[in-house]
C-alpha cells in the first residue's frame, strides 16, 4: 500500500520522467553512435583490405604474367610465397595468390600451406578470374566467426593472370563494437543511477514544500491555525506557501470573527427579553433561549428536537395557516404553577428561506405582553371612567338648563336652586379636570418636587385650621399629635398639603357628625417620618381595601358623588407620596374607622441630624 502510494507521488513521477528521458536519450544516441561507428569500422576494414589486395595484385603481376615471368616458375612461386608469408605473418587475414586456373599458389597462413596447389572454388575467386574487380562477401563460418572474403583479379586489361584472395576475420571489429556497446550500456546505467539520485534530490525540493503545505492544510482543516508554512524561496512553490499562509491568516480572522459573532448572538439571545425558538429545515427545534424556556416552563431537553406545534401546544394546521397568512402572529396564554394570573404571550412566526437548499426554517418570537395588556386594560377602563365621570355632571347640567328654559326661569326660587345645582356640577367637573391634570403630570414625571424645610407640627396644625369651619359644622373633633422627636423635614409643601387635604377631607366626608379625627406624626426610624390621618368613620369593607388606591375606585359611588368626591383623591395622594420616595397604606375596620398612613424619607443630612 505504501509502495503504491509512493508510485502515485509527484516525487516518483519526477524520477520516472527523468530516468525515462535519460534512457530514451541514451538509447537514441547509442543506436546512432553504434550504427555510425560500426559502418565506419566496416568501411575501414573493407577499404584497408581492398588496398592490400590492390597492392598485392600489382606486386604479384610480375610473377603470374607469362610474358614477364622470369626464370624457373617453381622458384618464382616459392619466392612469392616467401614474401607473402613474411609480409602477412602478423595479419589475422589469410591471403592467397591464385593462378588463372584457380589453383592456390601462395598462402600467407603458415598453418595452411597444405592447400597450395589445390583449387579454390569460391564464387568470388571465379568472379575475379573472370575479370570482375569488386568481389566481396561477408559470411559466418561453422564456428560462428564472421568473416569477409575479398578477391581481386591480377592482370592488366582483358587478360586475367590470376587472383588475390583475402579471407579476413571480422571478429576483432565486432569485439571492438561489443566493447563500445558495453561501455555505452555501463555509461547509460551510471547516468540513470545518477539521474535517479538527482531526481530524488531535485524532486524533494519541489515535493517537500508541497508536503509541508499539505500537512498545514490538514492542520487548518482540524482547526489548528498556530503553525505556519516555512517559505524558503520566491519561486512558484514559495509563492504558494506565502499565499497559503496569507489565506490561513484570513481564514483565522474570518473564523474568529465568526466565533465572536456567534458569542454575541448567544449573549443577545440569552439576554433578550423576548423568547426565541428556531427550527431546522425539518421543523425540529434547534435553538431556544432562556426567556422562551421561562415562558414555556420547560427545560432545554424538553424543547430541542421537538416540533414547534408540540412545544407551543397548538395544532400543525393552525401553524401552517398562520405561516401562509399575511400576519403570522397569534396570542397564547400560559398558566404557570403557583401563579394566579396567566401569561399573555404574542407568538410571531418568521419563515427563513434558504435559496441554496431550497428549504425553509422557522423562527418563533415569544413576547410576554401580560403587562402591556394590563396597561391597555387599565387605560381603557380609565378612559371609560373619565367619560362616565364627565357625562354625569354634564347630563345633570343639561337637564337643569332645559328645565330653566322650559319655564323654571320664571320662578325665581326654583331658578336659583337650579342655577346652584348647575354651578355645583360645574365645580365638580373643574375639580375632576384639575385632578386629572395633576395625575397626568405626576404620571409623566413632569411634576417637579421642590423641597423646602418644613416644620411638621406647624404643617399639621395648619391643615386642622383649614378645615376648622367644616369640622365645627359637622361637630367633628380634630386632634394633632406630633412626636417631639419629629424634626423639620425637606418636602414639597404644596403637594404634601394636598395629600393631607385629601386625606382629612375624606375623613370628614366619611365620618358621621360627632366623630373624631386624629392627625399624627412620628419618627419611624432615623430615616423616615410617618404621618397618619385617623378617623372614627364608617370604615371600608375588607374586600375593597386592596383596590382603594385605584383611580375612580369608590366603595359607595353615590355617596362619594354626593360628597363632591372625584374618586381620584387617594390615587393623587399615592402618586405624590411616591414622588417623594415614600409609601402609603390604609387600614380600616368597617363601621369603626379608617387610618391612612404615609411615610416620607429624610434626606441624608436630616437623617444624620
Ligand atoms: P373620593 O373623591 O370618592 O373620596 P378618594 O380617592 O379620595 O375618592 O377615595 C376613594 C374611596 O375610598 C372613597 O370613595 C371612599 O369610598 C373610600 N374612602 C376614602 N377615605 C375614606 C375614609 N376616611 N373612610 C371611609 N372611606 C374612605
């Protein structure tokens, strides 16, 4: 497996290419070189033997020519034999001189003297004796030795006196060629070996940076960004390494940015006031935030992996209908264990389409609108109350005016009475509007609390004085009890006066003649002053106590109206006390009396003093 992988590597390919190139080059050069050399050697061999034969023909002519032949033939031949023997003793070739009939006269081969006088019947000899000049033939003898035969006619002109016969072994030539071949093969082998070695080294310079980059790429894929590719040069691979390092940095930055974004998103999700549930393409929940879990009162495990309709407790059809509609919003109510009131939740579905995948996931936003709904309800109630409160006096005024128009004007006594009623009603309306304005100012925090140093005892005395006439008329006694520890306090005198006026006027209104009212002030602790208005009046039934500070809330509407009350006195008192940073409370025993108590904080310096 490892071997197989090596052959697939660039390194192996480079080495193989090098080796093949060298092999082909050497082969081409070798073939061309060997062929050229071989033909050169052969030509040289043939030529030199031809020259030898040519020279010999000229030299032996005088021995073979009948006319020029001198003396005894035998002696002449012996001499010729002797010369040829001596001349070619060291030659590897055998040279024969043949007479015109084809009989061997001389041979240069000492061991071959026996053939003298025998007929040489070789074709080439016959051809030469026939006067043909160029006769040569290559052949391989029985021993496998390659030989060449060259014959030349001896004689001038048409007359042929004999022939020269040369038979030469070509073995030396071929062995030389073999040696050269051997040399070439060895050279090729060495060149190939060197090339392979060089190939390994050279290809390593290419492949090792590539391997390093591959290693680095693997590291990046596994999320390790801290290593870098070493760049050694400015060549293409160096540039690749540089680009890779750059790309890695960019990738790291992009990933860390992504990570940051994710963390941001996670923190936004967990700190969101609204609940959020997101599903995947199959409609299964994959993300749910803290608020959503609180609203649904479920754990993450209960929600993740389930479908939205399951989690929200609605049917699939409802959800589909909503999602396909223009306003994918619905109201749901959740009842939590141990809590009296239900939670009103507005659920908005958003479908997120993925163009690439061609699928859609859903995001459900859960908004807790319980407080908003309560507020809305309170506002509706308030508007209804205001309208009602205004309509009653207006209707009364209208009916009295009509009565006056219809003739009551003629009767001065009745007319005076009617005008009186309309004035009373108008005053009540003015009071109501003034109270409403004041409440609205306190609500919108426009009312500035301008504190001034105030003597509490003096302030309470003044309240009692203001109501002295009314109290006397109703025969109600008033008592002011101020603890000696109560020091001066910083407060908005006008506003606190209004609180006290509201409370005392209530006490008077709801206390029968001959009753008793007590105004008390004491220091609750170092930091707070407590003021209370107590009466011995009709009291308030228990069931109404919790709502008594609500706007327009009255125990007995008719009575309150008759008394000229607007139903806003206690709520104004509460707003003013709250604006001072204090609290207000009411205790009452039905038929026994009522005690309204409020506290006001001392400022830091006063508390210290
Ligand atoms: P109103 O103008 O009707 O007095 P308030 O807000 O001052 O409006 O008081 C609200 C209601 O609380 C009154 O209608 C009355 O029923 C009850 N109430 C207030 N003070 C007293 C009290 N001292 N004794 C008995 N009932 C009281």
